[in-house]
C-alpha cells in the first residue's frame, strides 16, 4: 500500500480503473446479459451453443452435467473477471479480441459452406440456428459489450490524457473498427 501511495495520481487512477471500476463494470455487464437473455426467452442450452465454443463438446461428453451450461456459468466464462484489466498494454490482437467480444464472434457461424457432390461449386447457406430472435440477441449483446468496452477505453484515455498521451486522445472518439485499425497502425509505426 505504501508503494501505491507514492505514485502519481494517474498511476493511482489506472490502478483504480483496473481493479475497481473495470470489475464493477464486468459485474454489471453480466447482470444485464442475464436479464436480457431471460427477457428474450432464449434458453440456457441455446445461448451456450450460440456463444460458448466448448458447448458442443460438453453436450456430447458421456458424463455431461447440464449445470455446466447454465446461463450464469456460461456468462461468467464469456465475460471473465479480468477481461478489461491492463487494456492499455494489450497488443493489437488482444485489443481486437476485446473489441469484438464474445458476441461479435459467436461460436456458431452465420453461414455454412456446403459442398455438393452433384455440382462443382460450393456455396454458402445461412445457418438455421441464427433465426431472427437469435440474430437480434447476438446483435444487442454485442452492442451492450461494445458500450462497456468503449467506456473502459474512454476512462483509460482520460487517465492517459493527464500524461498527454496522443494515442489515448485519439482513442476517445473512435468507433470499434477504427479503435482496432488505429491501434494496429500505431504498432506498425513503432
């Protein structure tokens, strides 16, 4: 504790953001995800199949325990306690994964490639699991994730502005694509 108190105000603000504000935001995000999924009427197994990459393997396991795929457990796996900590030091790949979040890159693809033995040309067909309700669910959950991600980025940027960081100033007004592309451009230039 004595070491932290001797640091600058911006260092203290960074610690507060990483270990107090971000975990609170994550907890609130999980609560909102649970409320929204329940209100839309998507059951636990469908939610897990859509967004949790291990769901298919767990369901097929001979000793499958249904409680593993309960909504709360899956949401905790998708949105871990530490997902926004140390965001400032993240690489462009880590930033890209965080910006997309678990709902921007779901476990189930939106389209499937079908190769027909009768015809030479493969074609993409829509994945039936992504009906109107599930597509809306994925989109709204991604928007919720992006809102929280943007807020955490804004707070990091505000803290960095105290140190006159040009990169942090640039992050404040960017959309998700520009945040990722800009970060990658910055890393290439360095």
